[in-house]
DNA sequence: AAGTGGACCTGCTAGC
DNA sequence: TGCTAGCAGGTCCACT
């Protein structure tokens, strides 16, 4: 589920409702990717500030510090008025006066980490080195060109690394490259200025569209029923190996890059 | 510095 | 029908 649009939709779904709440309890399930980094009981009595997002991380100000949260590959956050019994995959509950925020994460690649202030503790390290936000004015074609110019890796991997621009995960990176007409294997330093302009635009458009449509992605689409189908981003290439390109009918190809699947149209996307 | 590959953990699906 | 191998939306870390 969680690439940037899903994380942002998650943030919007509970940020205002939890703002100002006081923590009255914490329940921990199985260990997540990293330890919480503080005594859970020490969070009791703190007040929740405005939730922010940086890349695919969420930041919740809490007392003198805050919690940095990540959904990993399979995580989701739910905020409800009352705490329901915890299921096998519910690994963190923040119980507050306004409701309970619950992290559910079957694969446990997600994390909730206490940070004393995002200055120099371990949580800060997680945010260091992140690229620009895709909707930030700093993310221009020229910026992308300069960043890619120093990279010899495939442009798809450069996008995925998050060190140039954050938020485009495997699905949206594939989709953005399709929109921009760029072969995912193209070396970063071989992407022209003009194509960088198109790519920057394509990344922003792809993420923005997914965001407006509610941020859902493909696997959820299959699992969802009824009207939820109307809110899905239609993938042009992702997970469509062998199926005809929606533009030119050439069969979509699947290749492996950095141990992850890439999908592209060999006709519409060029090196 | 940049690039590569392994690691973390569980659930689902295609294929035999 | 039942088992197994392979695959999955992320990203850190150690090593070259």
C-alpha cells in the first residue's frame, strides 16, 4: 500500500482528529523494524501536535519530542474513537483522550521511533539524506537533470533510491517513467534536460493523480469491491507484463532491476 | 562517492 | 486439494 500518496492520505485521515489529544496509554505488539527507543509509559501525559509528512515518514510531535512513523511495505494506520481488541498484526496502539491510533503491519517492516527532537538522535538519521519533496518548488526539471547527471545507475533505480526525490516507490516510478516515455534502464547521466523536464512533471502528475483519487494502488484494487474501484489510479504498465500497452498495444515487458520488478513499454519508452 | 547485494518478516498466488 | 517456490507497494546497512 504505502507510497507517498498513501502515506499522505493516511496523514490527512487522522491528523486533525488527533491534534491536541493527550496520551493515556501505549500498547506494544510484536517488535517492528526498530525499537521504540523510549519507555512506552513515558509517553503518557504528553500532547499530540500537528502531524507532518516527510517522504514516506510521518512525524507526530509529542511532548518535548515526537514519534517518527513508517508504514514499511504492509503497514497501515487507523484512528478510531475506541480501542478494538488487538489482532495478530496490530503492533502499536497510541491510546489518547480523542481515540486510539493503531499501526497494523503484517510484515513488520514498518516502524515507530521516539525522537527527542529530530536533531541528532537515531530518528534524525532516518531523514537525513532524503531527496526533495516532489511537490516542492525545488523539484524542477533542472534540479532533476543536475542530480541525475552524476548518477550512472539506471534512472529507475535513481528514482527509487529516494535520495533525489522522495515518494515514488516501485509502482509510481514505473508509471512516471511510462508517462515520460523513458526506458527504465536508461543511465541517469544519459537523460537529457528536456526529458528530465518531462520526468519531473510525470512524477508530480502521477503522485498528484493518485493522491486525488484517494491514494489506493493496485493490490488493494483487486481486493476492494464496489464503488472503491472508482478511486483507483489506473496503472498503465505496473503489473501488466505481457498485456498490450494502452497506447500502442505492444506487450508490456517485465524486467528486474535492483531485485525489484520494472514494467515498461519497449515501444513508448526509449533510452 | 556511488553502486551492489543481503537483510528484515509474513501472506498470497501460481504452478505442480 | 495440498504443498512449495516465488513474489510483494520499503529502505537500511555492510561491503566493493
